[in-house]
C-alpha cells in the first residue's frame, strides 16, 4: 500500500465538498420553514446560492494554474 500526503488542492476540495453538501442538504429545509410554502421563492434562493457556490469554486480553482479543472 502506497502512502501519499494530501496536497493543498485535495484538502481544499475536501473541505469545499463537506461545506457544500451540508449547505445543499440543510438550506432548502431552513428556507421552507422560513417561507412556509413559497415554492417559487425557494427555487430562486436555491438557484442564487448554487450559482454563488459555483462561482466561488471557479474563483478558488483559478489559484491553481497547473491543474485543468476549469
């Protein structure tokens, strides 16, 4: 079994994955509690948040020019 150290990119992506999964799974429930049954508003919030998260990941990955993730 080979042992490798976790690189900076892998560590950043692991932390981002944990934060994003937690946000995506818990946020719709919280918004539904706040807005009751406003489905359209819920969809707009989730879309805006998903776009912001995607843009954040894009900006973060631009700092690693060796990798071709974007």
